[in-house]
C-alpha cells in the first residue's frame, strides 16, 4: 500500500504477457477483498489457493491480508489425496482455483474428485460437504462454469455488495502478531504439516531481506519464477514490494521461456535458488544471449563447490546463499553483499536482527563451540505458531524456552555466520563417529564425471554402518 502511494505507476508485478502497476495491484487486491467479504470471509477465516503462478494469485493473497483472513497456498503439484487432506485439515472456508491447465494439471478436475458430492450441491455459496464441513465455496478463476463451483464472473460480481470503506476498516484492525498465512510443509513419510506464520514474521523478514541483505531500491527488477505456494516466492514478494521494486514471475517455468524473460526484462536480481533451475539456465545453449551486466545479486543454495562454479557464471554479480525453513518464515539468514566469495560459498550468512541461532549437541542439548557441528536451534519473531491442529508434533519441535529444534545439522563461525551440513536424520554412525551424508555427496559432486550423488547407510560387520553412494 505504501508503494502504491509513493510510485503508483511503477510496475509492481510482471509476467511475460501481463503486468500491473502498484496502483493497479492495490485496486485489484481491494476488489478481491470485497468479493471475499461478500462471501462471508472475515478476520481469521481460511482461504485456500490452488493454482500455478498467476497475477491473480498475488491479487488474492493481498486481498486476503486486507481482511485479516488467512491465506493457505496449496502445492500445485498435489494430487487428490493430498489436496483433500489439506482442504479438511486447514479448515478452509473458501478454496480458489483456476481452469488454466498448467504443467498437465487439471485443477478443476482435481478439486472435483477431492470433494465428493460437490457437483450435486444446490447452493454454491453454502456447500455443506461431509468431506470438508467448513468449506463454504469453491471459486474457479477463468471462463469455466463448473458444477457446484462459483465462476470468476460470479465471484467478481459479488464485490458490488461491499464498499471499499468496509475493507479499509477491516484492514486497519489487522494485528501485527495475527496469523496471515499457513504454509504446508511436506515430510518424507508424514502427511504435510501446516505452519501458521504471522504478519510480523513475514513482513520483518521481508524487510530485512530487502533493506539489510539485498539492498533493494525501486529501480531493482527481481526475477523469481519459483512457485507462489512456497516461501521462496512469498518472502521475496514481500521484500520487493517493501522496496517498491518490480517482481518478475512466470506461470510455466522452462529454460527457454525463462531466458526470454530475462533477456526482455533485464533484471538486476536473479533468484533461481536451486541447482536444478540454475544448471538448466547456465548450461542452456542460449545462455550466451543473456546480458548479465545489470545483474548485481544472485541467490543460490548448494554445496560450496557448486556455489563457486555458479558464481563464475555471473561474473559481474554477487552470489549469496541462505538458510531457512518454513517454520521460521522461510529464511532466517542471507549472506551480506560484502562477504567474501569463500564466506558466501561455505556459509549462509548471519541471522536477521531479532532472530537468535544456537548450535547444540543433539543428544545432550549442550551448546557447541565455534565451528563445531550440532543441531541448529532458532528463536525469535519469525517462528510459526505451532503446527496447525498438531500439538504433539509442535511439542516435539518447540521447547519451553521458545527454541525451534530444526533437525538440521549446522555450525556457527566466529562472526555468527551459519553453515548448513545436512539433516540430522541423514547422519551416519561409522564406527561410533558421526559422518554427514551431505558432506560426502558434496565431495563426490566435485568430480567432473559425477552429475549428482546420493549417500545412504549400508550395514558393515566392523563399523556397524558405512556410507554407500550411487
């Protein structure tokens, strides 16, 4: 809202085929809030978003926030089982989806099979489904009219029943420590767990990212095609809008389309973040077309050797890394732009102000010293409010003193920079000594013949277990 007042005509959001100024985004977010309010959504109600990256996604996210309601982004890759589980577990009041088929996903059909009986309901604003008793409505963005669901035209027409003044009054009542979003994390064996995050956690970390680490200004153009159901897009959106800069995204992420957008928009910040995407870009035959002279910051998370190799692909930019997790509002640390190449390749930087990090022995809980490995614990404004509807799992993760036990293996250097060494559950006990699988994988990855390595435990008569790589 502040950026819309400062620079109303500046581009806030750009996709390959569409863009919105800050004033347009604010107007459309208020319009989305009016529609949601007309459907009965108010403070504390839960609104699910099941769609790929779209401009409408951002409009609705901010519309939900204006009401003091809670956004629940849902992984666009989920199938029937996971989607049905989250609709019920998250206590969704409304679900918003799209008739756009993206990455071979038919969102409307997935919703239909996840909600038995939805096509037979007579009242699309009061569903009364046994599989999701709290769910009132499903809204479909696009041109379709699906049985049992509200069309986009019906949703938008509902806005006429609510004034902008009512939305302004509701927005003024939103508390800083109230929950604004629930992000579901996927475990390796368990069903996804909901992480409720507060306005304070998201906004303070977004501001820290913008003002203390990336040093964003309104002139920056920030490329981040990562999924908007993930904190790797939601936190950067917050940071970019804090600076009044431009956020670039896309619905379908594939290397040629990404390179087209980078060539056209000439971003100053690249946020590919993950080796899979970065490698696909820099090894693409068209990478030489990209003018990198405007790029000043790149974010990637990978092994030290891989990060150094990536840095060479962006010779005029500073590459930074990060450490974080959903339970702590996505990211708790980025490198500073003044850190050395070695510091930016081997550490994830210092935590943001207001966040404490400690390293403890995972068995005894005793503090570890400088550069000693142990479990990373986090405390501060950024932490979630406990797993949604799962007090037992919350009690396993949070202690009485407010520390989040991450299950991550890490260390702190003398200046307080975090290094990540893998997951505790991936530690091997070789002859009584702890060995991190990720460190072996990183070393194997330095060989030119190795594209990717995976290390697991293998039984051994002498050492009990030994690493086995494939």
